[in-house]
């Protein structure tokens, strides 16, 4: 896959303090990135303005939800005149991931060794305080359930990940919320797609987390992740292509 086109999708909600630096770092990367897409999920601050000034394409994601923002980015990539990229990278807008480590995620895809690469914060190095105890517990529980149901060994549901466009077509992603990452890994396992984890560095985010920063957020995200695994465990293979987000379960 030498010379493969790479696009980056960044879901963002009120991340003006960090998104500019994330976009700028990606734009400087020598990884064949042809577009950085920031999916503005209804920000009330200057997220869109800052992202655009840093060189990103800003796409509105009017329906709230992490998955909805990602789906808006994919819809944009599908419709662009140059056609979709070969590889899509997902990275958070809050500065917790290190875009400089992108070559590490792309390597297994470019070598033809993987369809999906997940950056593992567990295998890598997490800055003290970056991963909260509920996040670590949730990761361990989700990893256990994915192994028990789908027979795959995984350590993390990390948001920093890269996937072939052809694999995304087969995955038919639909989750509009925080079940997005685990839905991707569960569906990849069920379809027999080659998934690889690589260690990545994880930093404390800029600003307060909308999930781990509140009890309601932690409970809500954790419940959604468990529900998504249960739903995927009993559901047949994907039968729709990605498009407008499906109604909430």
C-alpha cells in the first residue's frame, strides 16, 4: 500500500484550547495525509474557527454524539470529489493522543498486516492521571467480554486508531454515541478482519473531560459500551453501509 492516501477524522465538541495544535501536528506529519477533517459536534466555543485556521476541513455534525461526529466525517470523505481515502485515522481533539505517533499505527496497514490498528494506551505509556480508575476498569471489563464472546485478545478501546476504507465499508458503523469504538472492534472480530494493537502514549487531556470528568458521564459511557458488546454478540453481520446515524437503541 505504498503511497496510500490517508485522511484523519477528529470528532470535536468545545475543544478550542487543543484542536488547533492537534490539527497543526497532523498537517506537519509526513504520512501521506491528504485531508484532516474536524467534525464539529455543536460546539459553543471557537472550535470550528480554530480548526479551520489550523488547516482542517470543518464538517458540522448536528446530531450530538461521538459516533455521530465520526459518521459525519465519513460521509464527507465518501462524497468528496477525489473519492474516499485508502485509510482513515481517528484521533481525539483534546490533545490526549500524540499525533506524532501516527506512523506507528499506519505501519501494519501499509505492510498489509492489518485491516484495523488500535492504539493501546495500556500497552503504551499513560501519563499519570490521564486514564482514570473507571476508564481502566472499563477497559479491562470490555477486553474480557470481547475475548469471551469473540475470541479476540485486546487491551484497550483507545480512540486513536487507523482502519482501511474497505474495512469500514464492511463494518457498516452505526453507533451514534460512545459505543463507537467497541462496536468497531466487535464487528471487526465477527467479520474476521485482522486487528492489531500498537502501544501509544496517552497524555492528560486539555480541559475537563465530558465523560470521565463527571459521574454521569462515566456511568453513561460504561453502560453504553457494555450494551454495545451485548448487542453485537447477538446480532448477525452488518447489513447496511454507513450513512446517517441510526436512531438510539
